[in-house]
């Protein structure tokens, strides 16, 4: 288990060169940021990296994720999947810039990355990347899981569940 939540303690070994950190573990987790919507010099916005064997997954991509990735064992060009849990800025505003960083280290003939997120994520990326004139991008596919498959379970979930999730689920049912 790697460590760190922000500025200093993110390096889990191996530097920015990527690859296994040498622990021999089949799985490693590094908290790249845990500052939510209140990042600070020592805590970046939300992001978590998971290594499963030679596959790298990111969960949430708050601003500053690019910098944090360069401080730990995760080689950005080897990221296979990105999961955006919900559409708050502290979970997705770092994604457009991160895609540019990933493109620098990813083979052009590599299979497309999978990006999973809520409805609207594809449009967010399309508008942001077009507005910024971004040309250097890895191949990627944005997938938004169908909320209707979990909507029957919403009544048993905590009342604190996102009202947006409830709204999306009810719109898909009707």
C-alpha cells in the first residue's frame, strides 16, 4: 500500500519512470489527493491510483493529479482506465490536462483507454478539448454506465445519496 495525500508523501518508490515499485505486491494503492474541494499545498484534490499487476487505474481526477502522478510510481502512459465517480469539479477538472500528459508517454498504437463516468462526461471532454485546441491526446473511449441498472436499489441506499443520481435514475425509468 502506497501512501500520501498530497504534496510530500506521495512517492511510493520508483519515481516517475513507472512500473512496479518493487514491493512484489500484485496490487498497490496510492492516494494522490484527498483534499476534495479544499485542496492545499499538502493535500491535492481527489484522486486515487490503483495498480493491479501491470494495469493502472485512476479513480477521480481532481486538479493537480498530473503533478501528483509525476511524484509516484504510476507511469501516466500506462494508465488503462479512469473512473470519474461524479461530476463535481474536484473529481473531474484535472481530466483534460491529464489526457495530454498520458498522450506523451503512450504508444500511438496502444488500445484506447476506457474512461468511465456520469452522463455528460463525454460532452465535458469534447467541449473542453475543443475550446483549448488540444491536439495531443491518447485514444480513449468514454463510457457512462446505465444508471437504470442500479436504480431499483436506490431506495435502500442512504438518504445522503446524490440528488443528481436520483434524478438521473428517475429520468431513465420514465
